[in-house]
């Protein structure tokens, strides 16, 4: 259980060919001495989410906008799906790339349906095909088509507007999506929900996504890879979230990632990867060796601890699903001041227990490995 | 009061002709002024007038200059303008329409420029980002969103024209300016006051007709999503 390789490489094994490749890309704005982006060199694998993050003015948005030619690079090449982006008409190119921005930018004079159907319409789809696609997309982003199709943007909440913004970006089923802080202006609770929904949508559509954010938590949560930019538009590290949190490439990245890195990593670590303590199910309060003893209620559901080794009084029973992360486990344990948490399988049956002291020791071993 | 009613009943055909010509003079002129102002505003806004390599101040300056010229036209006393146009266009309908058009350009131009630049930059960025070209962006997004502001510019233009068309009668001999000028030149004569009153109140009626038309046009042409 001490090797970190199985965690860091888990998504690399599935990484496809590069969908977007930047080759020596620099951008210097007219009238400015220093480049906004300097000598960028990285690849975005097909079907992956790459988060571009860094302090303000680091060139992350410039980088994103060069991919669909809203900004033209000064030097270097950007290859999208095998073609140099400058070799095709900019408008044609953009219709093949979904684009979602923080301010959403829905067309206020068009209905939700018209907004989503804009790109397919420009591509010359038939009316019926567009209508079907619009309904499909509204379903995908969790909005009832019958209710929302004919509404106007101002009749929607900020969160709903951004759902429509994402649907509009996905409308013509583009292989690539560019997203510029799409959830940046949304309240934290809604943002969290939108992020979950976004991951769910991505599981279904598997787009290649470049996502600009300034929020490290968001980057760690959503990203398959994270590209950290430093001031002056230089790429400081491009790696998996786990690798960036564990092994920052330099002082800048370490400082950017900050002191909370160890805690953030917890949300990347699935409980399924940890070794669980065996739990004994019993009706009587009999010490069963070194294992915690669990009592079930009449329905066969875990009810309470009868005996936990090393304690005199049985602690409160808290549970966490087997599919959760270590972060969830730590959260419930801290919340109820319990030294251990019961891990439940999908069927609700106990899979084992996670003890605080054992877990901390295990994590330390992983961190140093 | 009796004088006026008597004037109206004995000159019903004439009054009807004044009203028709007054209305049509304004209608034609506002149509021409709107087309000129819209084209000018679109050209200025997209800055096709000056190449993009020119500095920002020059490009912004060209827009201001056009507005300045259009506004300078408004300050020319209307009587003087018609007097200046007469040698070129003679008497009749043409100098009247040219004069009215010159007065009508500024409000439409000013409002169109303001309307186009009031469109949310995020909306335009999104339009560009999803692959709408400059013409489609203007026709499908920017102009429809600016339309209510443009329309109110046209409305101001019409109000100015309704009053100036009366002065235009010195060269056209048409509209409610005709009885007004006739009455004024022979003030004190029989029925002269009735002529002045009809010449003054007539444009008011014409203005009211236009106002009602604008309410309907606004209702019909404002996209539902931005109707307030």
C-alpha cells in the first residue's frame, strides 16, 4: 500500500492521442514589452479535462483564446485534431469548438432553444434535427425542455443560465470545449452542484476540455491534468492533480498550491484504495479479538458499535460509502469526533472500518513514498 | 372659436391636403434620414472608415467627428437652411425633403451609435466565440439588441421634423406651414387668425398620429426577450 504510482498513473493509462497541441506558442500584445504568454509547449490528450490555473495576469485566458483564435499567437503553432488552427477559417473553426465564458453571454433576445440551436443552425442543420438536439441537451444539463425551451435568458437564475451556456457550447457536438471560468460568478453552493453535474455530463460526452480557473479546489476536483502558469505567461508545471500536490516542480508551484496541499489530496484518494479493518457483526457485547464489533438493527442495517478495541465506551457510529474519498471519511469522523468510520458497500452492507490512527499512518507512508 | 370651425368647414379639402402632405413629407424624410444614419453608424461602429492599424484615438475621433457634423447641422436655423437649399433644389418637395432629412440624421445616428455600443461585451464575445462572423453578429445580435434605442432616436427625429416641416412651407408650399405662413403674412385680415391656429395645431395632430404608430411599431419589432 505504499506505492504512489498506481494513483498518479491511473488516468495516464487511458490517455488518448493529443487532441490539442501547443508548439512553442508565444503571445506579445501590441505596445507591450513583455509577452503575455511565453514559449508554451503542451498537449491536451483526447477526452481529458485540462485545467489552466495561475495568478491573475498569468496568461491562462490568453492561452485559451488562442486555441479558437479569438487571439492570434505571435509565434508558434497550435494543432487541433491534427490541423494547424491558422489553416482554417476562424469562424468555421469556432463552430467546431464549444466555448463557454464566465459571463455566459446568452443572447437576451433569443429564447433558450434559439440560443442552444445557434451553432447547429449556422452549420445548416435541418429544423427538426435542431429541435431534437436542443431537447436532448436541455435534458443533459438537467433542465426540463418543455418548461425551459421557450423561456428567455433573463427569466433564468445565474446557475440555470450557465447550464444553458454549457448546452450551447455542446450543441453541435464539438470534440473540444474551451471554458473560461464558467462557474466563477456563481455562488459556492450552486457552483459545487454545477461542478458535480459537469463531471457527470463529461462522463457521458467525453469531450477534450480546456478549463480556465483561478480556484485550486476546482482545478483539483475537475481536472485530469492541471497546467500551472506563473507570472509572465510561463508554464511552471503540467501534471496530474495528485502529482502537483505531492511533488510541486518548483518553489512557485509549491507556494501556489499552498499549505493545504495535503488536505486537498485527500479528496483525490478513494477509500477503495485503502486497507480496511475487518468488522465483526455480533449480537452480544463480546470482545472479538482485535476487531471492532458492530450491532445490526431489526432491518439488518448497521445500528451502533458494541465494542471498539482501545476504547472503553463505544464511539458513535458514522458511515461513509465505499465509493467516497478519504476526504469524506475524515469529514464525518471530525464532525462526530469518532475515531473510526464504517465503510458501506453499494448494497448498504458493511465493507469494513477505517480507523483514524491507521489511516493517518497509511497516508504518511504514501506521501513519503 | 367659431371662426376656426367655420374655416375648417369651408376649407375641409385644403386642410385634408395640408395634413396629407405634412405627414408624407415627414414620412419620406425620416425614412431617408434613418437609412443614412443607420449606414453611417454601422460603418462608424465597425470602423471600416479607418483601418484597424490606426490608433484608437483617431478611430474614436472619426466617430465623434461624424456626430459633430450631424449635430452642427441641427444648429442651423431652419428658415436659413431652407433659404440656402432653395437655389440648389428650387421650390417644391425636394428642398423640403432634403432639409428635413439633414435635421433628422443626428438623433438617429446618435442613438444608433449609443445603442450599438451599449450591447453587453460578453454577449458579443460569446457570439464571436461560437463562430458568428461580423455581418451575422451585427444582423442577428447587435442590431436587434440596439433596436429599441435606435427606434427612440427615430421617434425624436420625427418630432423635430414635424415642427420643422411647417417652416419648410416657405420653399415647398406644402403641409400645415402653408396656412400658417399665409395667416402670418396677412395677420389682422379676415380669417387670418384661424389660419394661424390651424397651422399651429395641425402639426400636433400629425405628431400624435406618429406617436401612436411608434407605440405599435415598438411593440411589434422589439424582440420578446428584451421587452420590458
